[in-house]
């Protein structure tokens, strides 16, 4: 009876039970493997995007560093443009092709990297718009166009600084990992906070003496006027 067709010990029933158990156990294992594969693919994609942006930003930052002018050189250049009645040609920039191609994936970057990267490329966009407006203005108001070129030089300096910051964070994230990036930023914030607290403590400690000195000056001034 135990080995009858309806018995649980029937080979067909046992095979079905074993298959059901294997399927039940395989589902969470397969799910775990799929999620592990997805995480690996996402990590690889994040690394690829960061490395591509790193290469693009680094190339332009190097170019900006080579074109950098100090304050006196900028003044001399703008004066020369005024005197010669000309405006330098600023070619259309092509330093955001990679960013434009991956802009839909920018959200996968580490949170601490997104803002500096977007800020840098935003600077490039503003520079391109200003250069276009400057060339149009040159035909009608040369003095205004020269002033706009001065603004363009200042924007170039800002783009250089934001690009250097983006490079610093990208390099830390790519070569040392997101945890190292977070630790570095936390340490920098802690150092800034400590410096501010030290400055506040210094001001607090010197304030009574400064108030006493001010009181003494006021008393002296009042005494001098009383003797008139």
C-alpha cells in the first residue's frame, strides 16, 4: 500500500517532490546570482563612465592651464584688443562630447562626484554661449565685445578651478573607491569646521579685551570734551 500509485513513496511522486524542492531552492539562488551580476555590471558601468569623464575633463583642464593668464597679462591683452580694434576668434568648444553621450547615466555616479562634474560642464556651456554672443557683438559694439572677452577669460579661470576639483574627486573615486572619497571629504569638512571653531574661540577670547579698549577710548574722548 505504501508503494501504491498514490503513496508519497511512489517514485513518480518522489521525483516530483524533489523537482519542486530544487525549483524552490533554485529561485532565491538564481535571484541572488542575478542581483550580484547586476551589481557587477553597474559597478563596471560606473567605473567606465568615471574614467571616460576623467579623460575628457583632464584633457581640457590641461589646455586651460596652458592658456592661463595672470591679472597683468589679462589687462595687457584687453588693452591691446581695444587699441587694435579686434576680437580674438574663440572656436566652438568640443569638450563635452562624452558628457553629452552619458548624460542620461550621470545619476549612477557617486553622489559626491555628480555636483562638481555638472558644475564644470555647466561652466563650459556658459562659456560657449558667451563666446557666441561676443562674436555677434563685435560687429556692432567693439568695446562691449572686448568687455565680454574679459568675462570669458574670468569664466575660463572658473572652469579651470571647477575642472580641477572634478578631477580630484573623480581620481579619488576611480583609483581608491567611493568609500575613500567619502572619507576624504568627511575629513576635509571636519578640518574646515575645526578651523572655524578655532577662529570663533579666538574671537571670543579677544572680544573682552577689545571691548575694554573701546570703552577706555570712549571714556578718554568724553573726558577730553568735558574739559573744553
